[in-house]
C-alpha cells in the first residue's frame, strides 16, 4: 500500500481481503480508505489461512499509527432490538447510513460468522487432524488389550 501523500510502497495480503465485502480480491492499483486516509495497493501475496481473522497489511509503524490510532473506529458491531411493529428494512438502512456497518439479523450474523470460520480459516483441518491424531495415539496403548480379547472370549 502507499499513502497518497508519501507514495511509499507497502504490500498487503490480498488473500485475506477477498471476503470483506468487495466481492473480489484487492488488486495492485486499487484504492481504499483506512480511517479517512487514502491508500493504494502496490503489491500483494497469498498467505496460508490461519486463526487470525483480520486482513494482513504491511506498512510502517508511523503510518499505521496515523491510519489507525487507538481511539479511532473501535466499533465493529452494534446489537439492536427492533421495537414491535417497526419496519426492519428501514431500521437496517438507518443503521447502515449512520454507522457505515452492515446491518444483519441475528440469523444472518450467525450464518456469516460460521461461514467465515468454516471457509476462511483452517479450523476444520486443524480440528480434524486433532481428532485423527487423538484416535491414533489412543489406539496405540490399547492395541495389546484388544489383541488379547479373542483369546479371552474363547475360554
């Protein structure tokens, strides 16, 4: 990425950005805004999936502090209970207009979260490997016991 005023090259991980609402991966030359600071993508790479859910972007520490100071935009979601009889679509549009966040129903939020965890992280592979290894490791010390069972049953 590069800040428009300094034009310094900083690559980012476009693989992590592809599910963040644009419908496609970021490409070299794309413009984006990070807390009201303009940036341009100047390079990218594909990283392995991980348990970290945030996109990865490389920049200087000074620029990171300028773009995302600790007190800026800490809001990631808002819980709202709609009054009985209120128009859900109107409430959604109001929330999206005022916060810049996407308004979802409880079920949509659950589905979006589960879909991201299952498809964008390696948790299924890691969990599957843990189960298989646990089975194999548990089977090894019990093999002598299981191998003597036919003899015990015959007597």
